[in-house]
């Protein structure tokens, strides 16, 4: 069977790879110049490895992506970097039960209570009993107002903004359940891993059209016609089946769909990401901190991630690479700022973390993604879209169907493999 796939992120790539194993012909269409989706990377001439435009890593529990990496013979490296939080102007390490017990901002009783609550979430397996209540309400009740307001509420607000009090506890549970202190990273970066997977697909006679935008999908007498634009030229191909891995809103704009189905697609909320990358000749964060959660209300960003406190700086010509991360609504002014303008917005807050950073600043980069984080409301499982769409032999698989787990490369790979079973079952 000839199968078209819209999107060469890790869902599209893993689906294509799995479909080829089952004997199908695949053609992928990707609007960017490179594969990888939100894990797409860039590489300066003096770097040995690529760097993601938006920070990425995996956990030891992420078996889907590790299995795929083993299959294509791409190695992941693991280490245990330090995670800390900025609270009341202090950088405090909070990445283990022992560090929690030493957390002087809370009383001994509150520390023990928080440890017990997080341990409970780590232990339980049935997330469905949690999805009817918001993380805000449940955590405030179980942890107490002060512990919740000190650590977790600032993080929810920083990530989700006005949606912070509407996020399902099941989403928060998944963040606790699947996490590991050991973190993994592919040799060469996620871009190199995506390139390796692309090469494997092409070796098996697959085709990938980059810088190609799909504009319309329709079922014409049992064949799926896919219309697209490449180099300003319009064209079309016909397929037996099409898989769309683009977000719901994009799918709603590229197909003629029943009005009630289209309305459901458009009802899903999401926020975007604005990431600044700083290249420096000196460390930015103290004590080799990799990940710094910002729990201060006045800061204009939610995290500072010093990538080279996780991955050796030797792969980047000895330079230090630091993300300044943000999740923001699509209409936020930061989406329209240049890197110089954004750095001016961030400058005095960055100086609170490292007053001398500008003396060591070599370069900066800004990357923007209008769709990066779905808003996971309560009872999301009842809202989530099925893989099958109203158009016969057209399927949908994207990050808005990853639940209760958070979107990420591992669950993108897992979804790619799951949708293949659905497609192949229908073909059979």
C-alpha cells in the first residue's frame, strides 16, 4: 500500500519506519528543511554536535525511543545532572528525597508531607481516578497552601499562564510518574538521531519532501488526494492511506470535514514556545546546575537550562550553551521580538542569576514555535480525538492525543508505532 505522511517529526518518522517494516511504501511531507519536529536542531560550524532549538532530553523510563534507537543503532548517553529551583532569590537543589528534606523554605512537617504526597503519586498506577480534578485544587489541599504556593503553583503559572488552575491532576501525575534522575541524550543531538532515522527510511525506498506544505486532503473515489506546495509550485499525489501528524488546528484547515468534527478539532487550546539560546565562554549557572526552575513571580521566563552542564562542552567548541525557556500564548508580544529586543527584556533578570554574563556572551539565538504545549483540561480522555477521522483512510496522530503523558519525543515515537497498528489493522 502507498501511504502518505504529513509531518516528519518523531511521530511521522517512527510511523514511516514501522510501516516500511510491514511492507508498505511511504512518502513524507515536511514543511521545514529538516526532520525532527519540535526536536529540530541547528549546528554552528565550530560545533561537533547539533543543538535542539527547544531543549530536549529523555528519561530512563522512555522505552519506546530507546528501542527505536537500538533498532537503528543510534546510541544514547545517560548522566545525572543537577536540577534546582530559584525561590526567594536563592538557587536550591530539589531533585531527590534527600534534597527535599533539606529544603529550609518549608517546615519539617511540610517537607515530610510533600514527600509523602509525591511518593503517593509516584506509586499509584490508575491515572483515571485523578483526571476529574485540577492539579491546583488537589495539590493545594494535599500539600497545604504554603508548600504549594512556594514551589508548585509558581511552576504551573509559569508554564500555563492563565490556564494554570485548569490543568488536570492526571497531567501532573504523569510528570511525577515517568521522571527519572538519570537523563538521556542521543549521540550528536536529536537532530542527528532524526537524520539517522530519515536515512534508514530513504534506504528502504521511502521518500521525504522537505520545505513542502500540504494544503488540502480529500478522498476521491477511494484514493486520497494530497495537495501540496513546494518551491511555490502546486502539485498533488494520490495515496491509499494518509496519516496526518500536524496539530488539530492545522488538520482542520487542510481538509473538508463534517462541521461537528471540525468544531471539536478547533476546540483544543494550546500555547507556544519562545526559547532563547545564549552562547558564552564561561558558565552561567553556579554549581553545575543543569535545569533551573524559576519560582519567582516577576521573572519573564520559566526556566534556565544550561545544556553544557548536562552534555560536555567539548562538543560545542568548549562554549557554554544556555536556554532561557518560555511557554506563551500565541498572541504574546515576545513572538514578535527580535533576539536583541528579547534579550533586553530578559537582561536584568539574567543579571540576577549571573551579574557578569554579558562579559562572556558570544552569541544569542531565538527560536519560536506557535504550537508547543497542549492545554490538558480535566477529563481530557473524554475529549481526545480518535486516530480515525471522518475521511475514510485518513488518520490523525499528534501531540494532542498523547495522554496522560506529556508530549515529548518518547511518546511521539510510541504514538507513531500505535497508529501503525491502527492503520495496518484497517488495511488487513
